[in-house]
C-alpha cells in the first residue's frame, strides 16, 4: 500500500505582530521570517517524520526549488512534483503575542494542476493505496473522482473550507480530518457531538477526526467515539499544528495502531509543533514524540 498526497506548497512569510492588523490600520512588525509550508507539504512532512513512505504531488513555480531540497532532506518522494512557470504559492501570516495567527493565501502554482497531470500521477497508484488531499490545490473534484474510480482510499482535510468543496463528491471520502470550524461549515452546526452526528448521517461510511483546539480531538466511526485532551504547552506558533495532527494520525492508522494510541501520539506531535516557529521546521520526528510520551 502506497501513500500519495496531492497538495499545496507555500512559502510562508511570517510576521510577528502585537495584534492581528485591524481594517485600515498600518502596523510595524517585530520581525519577519520565511518558512516552507502549505497544508499539503506540511502533512507530507508530518507523515515522513512519523516514518511513513509518502509521495508528494503538486506544483511549484520557478522560485520553489527549496521544496525539492526539503523533500530530499526529510525523505518525501518528490518525483511527482512539477515546476511550472510563475510563482510558487505563498502566504502572509501574522502571529500575535498570544501565538494567534491569521493567514492570507496566494495560490500561485498550486492552482495549475491539469487533468493530464492528475492522470499521470494517479497512474502510479492502485486500489487500496491512500490518497491524502486538502483544499489548497485546484482539480479536487476530478482528483477525487479518478482516485475513487481506481479504488484508492481517500483522506480529506477540507481546509480551508470554501465553496470549491461543494463540487467535491464527499461521499467518496473514507476519512475526514478537520477542525471544529470546518466541521461547522460542512454541517451548519456548532456543538462537536452534533457536528459528528450530522457528518456521520451525511457520510455514514466515513471515519471522522475532529480537532477542537484547546478541547482536544474526537474520533468517530459509526457508534464508536474516542476523545483525546490536548497536552498543555506554551505555544509560540500554532501554524501547522493541525497538519502535524493529520500526518501523525494517518501514520498511526497505517501502522495499525489502536485509535486511542493514535490520538495520543497525534496530540503530542502537534503539542510539540506549536512550541516551535514555522510550519515544516516545527514538525517533530516520531522519536521525539515517543520520547516525550514516555
Ligand atoms: O496549515 C498551515 C498552512 O496553511 C501554512 O503553512 C500555510 O502555508 C497555509 O497553507
């Protein structure tokens, strides 16, 4: 069984600010750093650092070489990443003094996927292989159709949630990994238990992993429920905390671990990530996670 992640790669321009800038306000920043990120790449890195062999697909622009170098460094297969004309995706991220962030996203090359490209990448995978997706690249409805047709298992992190997702046939998704905001946007409900019940009504065969910020995470499948509290830490940057959770959760499933153990490992991994700056560089290795759990 192989794991493919077709997802975004963004250069994250991260600004430290006193508070998230207000409408009409000009604010000087306390510093700026550039990190590799993008929900797609962050999740591939989390999978790789958790010990999973993962193939990443997606597009970078002429300024995106650093992603190929990082894939080599961290052991993510990069053969299906294509370099196209124009700019790599980027974000402008503000992080305030309470580690709260906000993200402005420019899709760039992430929106340049084509049917031919998707067909070519998927031709290397078969029934039973896992496909991980987020909502920061184009062609999602087509990717889901084609992968389902092949019999791949589809894991979807519907983030960021927007109208584009309405075109995706979510009945073809085997596992949803989402936060409470996205859960609310999909179901129109706010209470976590109601969100889960509604999602299981809408997608009865799916597994649901709902993260709840400071309230931890819930796993649901049919009547089964497991809850996991957070590990309390002093956060400096919450960027990629959810991506770390997603990558580690899938890694645990692939390893055949019990759900409560997977939840614990994923919560620990993301608690470590938030104590470090940046997206890709903040994601811990499995050995650090396990050491910290013992
Ligand atoms: O989930 C965090 C990621 O979201 C950042 O790395 C940024 O690139 C945005 O895509």
